C-alpha cells in the first residue's frame, strides 16, 4: 500500500473519530450549560474569522513554492521566514486591533473586545499552526496533522467545558486550559515537523530576494488570503453574530443544532479526496460528457443518503430531546433544524459543484463566489438580527438563503462553462418519497414512551423510503448489499 493510500485511510479514521467525539459531546455533554458552551463556540469561530488576516495566505505558499525551495536547498529558510512573517503580521494586526477600539470606543462593549485576552493569543497560535500544517503536507503526511487540526479543538472544547461545569473551576481557568490544548497542538506540529526533517532555522533574505521571488510569493499569498478569508467568514460569522447580537446561551443552542445536522453531511466526508482525480482527468481530457455523468451520479447518491438521514432527524429529534439535559430549550428551537437542513440537502444535491471550478482554469472564480458568500451571509445576518425579531430562526434563514444563492451561482457557472448539471428526475422521486415518509411518520400516533417514538418513527420513514426506492429505482441499493461488494470494502 502506498504512503498516500495509508495516510488517506488514517486521515479518514481520525476525521470520523473527531466528528463523532464532537457530535456526541454536543448532544449529551454541552447541553449541561448552554451559555458556557456558547462562549466556547464564540471564541474559536471569532479567532478563525480573523486568522486569515494574520496568516495572509503564507501557509499556502509553503506548499506552492516548496519544490522550488527544495531544489535550492532553502526549505528551512522559507519556513523560517514564513513563521517570522506571520509573527510580524500578528504584531501589525494587534496594533490595528487596539487602534480600532481606541478611535471607536463604543465598540469596547462588544464581546470580541471583552474576550480579547483569549481570542488574540488563540489567533497567534492558530496562525503558526497553519504554517506548520501546510509545510508538513509536503512530506505527504496528513494523518498526524489531522489529529492537531481536527481532534485537538474537540478536546479543547470538552476539557475546558468539563473543568468549569463538572469540576467547579472558574471560567478563567477553563479558558487557560482551552488555550493550553491549542498550544500543545502547536507544540505537536513543531516536534512532528522536526521529526520528519530536523529544522535548521535560517532567517537570511538572500534566497527570497533572488529574482524578486518575494514579489511572486506575496502575489500568490494574496490570492490565498482572498480565497481563504471568504471561506472562514462565511462559515463562522453566524456564531460570531449570535454572540454579539443575541446571547451565549442561544449560541450554544444553535451550535448543538448544527452538530445534530452534521449527520446529514456524513455522505460528503471524503468525497473530494475520492472524486478529485476523476474530476481532474475529465477536465484535462476535456471529456465533459463523462464529467456530467459523474456529477449526476455522485450528486444523486449524496442527495438521497443525506435526505434519508435528514428525514430521520426531523421525525426523531423531538423525542431525542427528552434524553438531553435542558432538552426543552432544544425542542423549542427545533425549527432551526428544518430551516438549516433544507440548505444542507440542497448543498448535497449540487454534488462536487465547487470542486469542478477549483480544479479548472477558472479556479480564481472560487475567490469571487467565496467573497460573495461571505458578504451575503454578513448582510443577511445583520438584517434579520436588527430588523426582525426572529432570533435564531433569522440566523438560520440568513444562512440558508446565502448558502442556496452560493450554490445557484456555482451551478449556473458550471452549466455555462462545462455544460454539466447535477439534477436528475430521480431527485424529484427521492424528494417525494422522503416527504411522504416524514408526513406519514408525523401523523402516526405517538407512544407515551419517548424512546419508542425515537426508534419507531424514523423506522417508518426508512421503510417507506425503501419501498419507494424499490419501485421507483432511485438508487440500485441491491448492488451494494451483495457479498462481493462487502468483501471489496476490506481489500
């Protein structure tokens, strides 16, 4: 087995482990104190939103220019200067941060300013970690990095929460532990990098000045920054704005809802790693017909499996809340699942929509659509928070609208440039069958025992969808239930 295959398997295992740890904690542990969990869920997204400003795409340059630096024997020089640049960027960022609040003192009441003692150090730690993460990927080693990137944030949340809620320490000590876990991850990055290749610090400027390489690096880093900041803002601004405009308790509730809905996105995990070579091959050979077939097939599979999971969540979640601490608060906010879930299902239906663009010569368009998504999400969130009384429903609606518009723009672009389209008539059949399953399950009588409803209502949904799929032939499930297919999973 090749190193890439081994690393891919290990990466997936760690990814799923982190996913289930985070989801289990969000459903059964964090509800014990929604407000404090909401604070933790405000701190990390706030730091991640500002992170691209400090990193400024330098981490991506450590991948792009690594072969060139390796040929010149200057990989450690490039890494050393990258870390130094991030440090200098952070100092500039700190100056601008405090100048902003100096000249606009009315914003000192914001949660961001109030929690600056933990957010600012976290930004610095994450920035250095981002450089090491990308540098390590040059050695085709991604599994260990995924532990620091995926698993440690879950451990940080869980340990800080447990220290405050279950062990009775102050919030300040919990924040310290939160930072310490991320600092340990940064230390892990350093020691693992040093193990792969002993780091020889070199801060000389001769190599970077030669042939004005620094200008090329800055230009490339700028594109990385523009693409990255849109992505970071778009998918984190909701928690930031809930913390600023609503309350930490509502932020905790919203974060738990997202964790529940993350089950819907399970089919998408690992999709890009599997499909990227096939997409790239079709685009390189200009084989748009096969690309369209692959797009439709993948999109249908993702949509159908996601729709089944979503349907089961819709009918089962109200009864799951009976076994969750403070579950009544989650039950009241359950419409958030209906609103956000619809956007996620539409996202699954569009398949590897964005990956087609990113692997083509039009990859710069990704920057445009990500910035469009970020701006749209911010404006819509602000509108619903300030001009309506919808609260979390407004946040969910804003995210749903912006994510749907985002996917529509990519759909239109791909159709115009590549003549590919993910939607098929089978998706309509799947939608009808799932809607029927949800409706019948909701209308069926309820048991006085919540655990019976929790199991039997989703089971009804699955049976109805299974019968519908058998007659409508949406997906050939029988092909995946054969002994030969099961054996192939272990090859």
